[in-house]
């Protein structure tokens, strides 16, 4: 059985439900990718690498993971911390804006807890996936150690996949983010940036090449090894939250099943087109 380890932060999600009401769910970029990877390839073992509290909301969060078939044996419990929270604000076109509250987020300790447990818990995984947010939520001094971790995993796991998912508010400066992302890309095999990330972080500068593929999602098409792959247009757009994460999940699932980059990209585009037609980052099963 193939095994994928997704590293990052799952949060409490609040989104509008009409008449001034909010609907609660659980989401976060790396978690969303884990969910869509598992849904796309149920036979793959998917572990979520993070840290949570031990409070009722954290227990409910873990319960949601179990319902999705996501394994939590590498989700470490930190008694004095709680989950982060974010709220989605949508404009008339379904484009989203996020508001975050993550001061006590247990997930900020994922690297510390993983180091304490031993990184050999990841050895043998066919895929390790993380994002720029996985790095950004760490204390600035820990980000260098996270890059060291990726270096240590080289040769001990199948492939490392990285999505920059740039969130300026989490970084001290664009330059700091760009330098860290470049080093993460250099230690990765699969690079999954959006066109917005590329423009915001690097402008016209060259991005280091990855061992396997570099791809830029751009609406209903993506660039794979210099060739454009087109997908079907979404029939409707309600909420763009989770679009890139669902692309990543379906793409990585297809790659783990043996598909080539272009075939995997078509699977990712098809799922993303469905996801934007629903509210929230994780759509109903």
C-alpha cells in the first residue's frame, strides 16, 4: 500500500450560511490536500502530520479526519494549545478572502513534536507533502530546521512535494518568504505553485528547477514541463476556497497511482472545477 504524509495545520473554518449565520467545518491547505488525495485514491494510506490540542474542538477535528479516512497517529497532542480558526469572506464572484485567529494554534509545534518523536516515523513514505503555510506558522528560527528536515528526508522517502501557498501576513517580508521557498523547492521533487504565488514571490526571476516537474495552475489550465494542459471550465463558481488544494490532492493521488504529470494534471483540474461549485474548502463527500 502506498503511503502519503501531509504536513501542516488544520483549522476551524467558519463560512457564511445566510441570515447572519455561520457554518463550522475543519480545513487548512495541507489538510484539504490530504482529504482530496484520500478521496481520489482510497487505497492510499494518508497520514496527517501536525499537532492539536486536547480540548473538545480538537477532538471533534480529529473525528472529522477519521470520517475522511485520514490517519492521526502522527498528529501530536499538545494539552495547553487549541486549534486555529479562520473565516471565509466571499465577493460576488466567489473569490475568497480569509481572516485568521491562530495565536494559540497547536499546529505551530508540528516540527518540535515531530523531532521529539523521531523523523524516522516518516521514513518509507512514498510521498511527503507540505506547503509554505506549513513553514510560515513555525517560529522564524525553526524554519531553517524545517529545511534541514527536508534535506534529511531525501533518499528516505519516495518524493517530496511542495506548494508555496504564499500568505504575506505570515512572513516578515516578501524577500524572507521568497528565500525560504526557494530553498524548500530545491529540496523537493514536485513543485505546485499557482501563478499568483509565482508573480508575488519571484516576479520575473527564475525559480529553481525541481527534479520531477514544475507546474503553475492558471484558471482551467496548468503548465506541465513547458506544455499547457487544459481542463474543463467550472459550470459555476460559488467559492474558490480549496481549489488549488483539491488540484494538488488529485494530482498527487494520480502520480502515486503511476500516472504521468499531464494525466495527473487533468485529474487535478477536473476535481478543482467541481470544488469551486460548492461552499467551503472541503466539499461534501
